[in-house]
């Protein structure tokens, strides 16, 4: 079980880094949306984990639930736009 917790910690750390980039680069509206989503996801996941625990789920199953949520966030947050557009500058168009 220790290896599962370690993997969860490493994966969550990567998501935290991606989330911080999203908050810094996303603008005011995107940052607020991300912060709101972060809080609601944490509450939702904790409630699901509590229900699973009450239902007799093992620690490994609950860690698996958290890891699936972390993986979904990593996929979503990994699609951060660079802020650059595909438009060419005037000097590039003249060539």
C-alpha cells in the first residue's frame, strides 16, 4: 500500500504544478473557474471516498479512486495553451 500512496503523492504533485501554471497563465476568469473546480472536486472526491469506506472498500480501492481523479486532472490540465497565436507577423508574411 505504501507504493500506492507514494505514486499518488508524486502524481498529485505533478497536477499541482500544472494547476499553478493554469492559475498563472489562464487569466482572471479561467483562474477563478479552476479554483472553484479544484474545491468542488476535492469535496466530491472526499464524499465518494467516505461512502466507499462506509461501504467496506479497502484502502487500495480508495487510493485508486483518488488516483483516477488525479489522472483525469492531469489530462485536462496538460492541455494548457501557450498563449501564442498561429498568425504570422507582418515581416513573416512579406517573405
